C-alpha cells in the first residue's frame, strides 16, 4: 500500500500549508470548490456522467441536486467562523478556537457520486482540512471529473491541488481500508458495510444509519397536498435517496381518498399477483437487485412484465402490506420508486406500525407526517426512535436541509445510537473541526446542599 502512503503524505503536506490560511482565504477556497460543481455546464456534465456510469437515478434530478444542495450548503457556511477564535463566553471565562482535524477520508456512494463528494469536500475545506475521496467503483469517474473541476478552480486562487485528491482506481476494499487507517478522520456515507468498516478501521469516524423512511398520513391531512409531497419525494432521482419514503402509513378514515389522490398523480397500486411478481424481480436472492435500484417506475414495470402498467408511464408503483420483517421484504428499503402502503386504525396505530418498521430497519433516521395537528409531530419526536420529524414537507427534499426549513443542508444524516451512529444531526462543517477551549478564572460559584438537593429532600424527606 505504498501508493496510498505516498498519496496521504502529499495531501498532508498541502494541509499543513492550508491550515495557516486566514478565514477570508478559506472562504474563497470553499467558494471555488462550490463553483466547480455549480457552474451549469460542469454540473450538466457531472449529472450525465453519473447516470451513464452508475445506471442509477435521473439526470435532471442529479443536476438539481448538485445545484441546490451545494447552494444551500454555501448559504449555511456564509459568515460561519471556522478559523481562529470562533466563540467567546465571558460569563464562563471560555474562548473557543477552531482547529483542523487534518486529512479527511470521504467515503461516498454510487447513488450520489457528484453531490455527496462535493458536500464533504466543501465542509472539510471550511475547517482547513484536506480531503481524499474514496468513491464507489461505479462512481469513480464522476468523482474524478469533479475533482478535476475543483483543481481548475484552485489554480485560479493559488490553492494547492493536493488539498483535494482521489483514491486511485481500481477501488478495492483493501485500498479503501488502508486509506481509512492512514487518515485523521473518516466520514462514511453509503452502505452499512462501508459504515461498519469505517467504525472499525481504528480512525475516528462518522457514519450514517440505514434508510427506510416511513411517512404517516392522518385523518386531518390535506390529502391533495400530501399526495403531491409524497410523489415529489418518492420520484426525485428515482428514489435513490435514503430519505425517500419506503412506506406510507395511512389512517383508515382517509385511506381510499389518499390512494385516489396518489393515483391521480401517477401512482399505480399493484394487485397481489403483481406484487408477488415484483417481489421476485426485486429480491431474487433475498438481496435487493441492482436491476431496480434507481430505475424509473416504468422501467421496473417493464422488467416485471407489467406491460399494461408500463404503458401508462407510472410515476411510482404501490403495494399493500400488513407484515414487517425479513419475511416481508416490502417493509424494508427499496431504493426505487416502489412505495409500500400500510393501513392504520388511527394515529396511535399508525405510530405503532412505524415503530415496528423501524424495529426491523431504519431506526434513527426520520419520519414524515402529513397532518393539520402539529402537536402530533411533537408526539412522534417524543416517542419514535428518529432523529428528525418532517411535518408537511416533501420528505427527501426536506430531510437534508431545504430553503424552506431550518435543517442544515447535508447529504449525510446522523441517526443517533438508534441507527448505530455517534451523532444524530445533519452532518455539517463543525463535525470537521477540533475545538480548543481556553479557560480563565471567574468568580467562584459554590452551591449549598439546599440548592442541589432541595427538591429531592422535599419529595423523600431530609436525611
């Protein structure tokens, strides 16, 4: 693995130069990396290349994702302090200083071979770090082109090209593992196998949890608006996002009307016979087939032999389900515009069904809710094992940050300990920082026993 050692060494040398840069210089480098992917002609090339090489997703949606996710991230980073003193608290006598973590190993998936590397590179650069991208084999060519574009922009500002590099092809588990071992921080997005490898590589790591998002439609929901949001979310980039709904739990009182609203927008509910055939196509060996991953509903219908369905150009395919677990594969993640429909007696039953789904797969990620009662979103946040509750929004658009909500723009969503992660936020630039704290003396504050134990003694009696 001498090649990787040499790669890490030259990247580390560039990072040592970069960590001396001012906030102003760093922000210019961040903007350069952002413009590398956002410029329309380059964005178009990356979107087309990613679909051509991976066979996953939709070019127009890739184009929109590359643009909006990067623009939103740059908005979040504008004015944020990441060099030198970033916070002071005179009352506590504390000063916070931002320090780089060093060389970041960015593990990226084939589902987002342009947007995800760009997001990680920009966040890492904001903290004066260097980055080596380790893409999936199918996504290597897109990542390579992206980094070429970044290098061209770096030349314009005098930034060292070695700040952002790519793991050489052919990509293998061995080379990726060695890169993870030699870097200072690993940030892994993609399969759970990649995340587990990151967590066990011996280097500090952030990984994401498994997706398998469920949404709830209750009896108070605006059904037309809910259907529009679900279709927008489930069809975006052919449902390659971990934030796309895989199941929709509908309260019985509005089930028929909600299914009608979905049907009006191009959703097709399959028969039991068709469901059985689709299951054989999607899980031929108890593992989700690449033949459906990131494909359109029309292509999937054709592959399953549903000529009449395919002729209608369906936007999504729906199947009804009652069970959860390994014997019911439609209860899991599908990475395709196939949506599983569950029927609930009422809102509490819907919440119970979602809890069962997450006990099988997807705990920690997020849940969608379409309702006129915002207090129900709070109830879900208090009871379900989720890091995000998305109320009355297109779920896959909203979860990773949107211009009409307050979540940070990100393509890496922490799922907390529920999802086997060490964080539950949308990953952002602060995860790429070390923070040094300076502490000075302040006036002493020593509580007495009554201050600390007063409520306890009042309840149980004094000792």
